[in-house]
């Protein structure tokens, strides 16, 4: 199995990546803390995937421009998000 570092090196050498190589690529990551919880990372990634699959991005929109606002014509009464956006 090819390591990620070797793949990155090949990308740089063959100009297959449009990225300026800096010192960051030569640093080694330190050990993970003892109390690091991968379940939190998994939950974050799952939430991101579900949010992404539900529809278009609304980051940076004003509440009145989101789908879940009374002025948009769509606001399920049981949704807590809608009550916060109103």
C-alpha cells in the first residue's frame, strides 16, 4: 500500500497538483491526545454529510432568505429551526 506522503510527493514531482510546496508538508504530526474522541469526529462528518445531502448551502444567508422562514412560504410548524429563524 502506498503511503499518503509518497502519493503527495509524486503529485508534486509530476506537477499534478496546483499547490505551492511549503514547509508544512515536511512536518510530522504529533501523537493524538489520550482523551481524543473519534466519535465526535465521526458525528461531525455524519452531520456534514446529512446536511450536504439535504439541499443547497445556506451558509451566510440571512434567516429571511432560508427555506425555513415564514416569508419563504415554507415553515413546518414543528421545526425548532424555524422558530429560531423567525
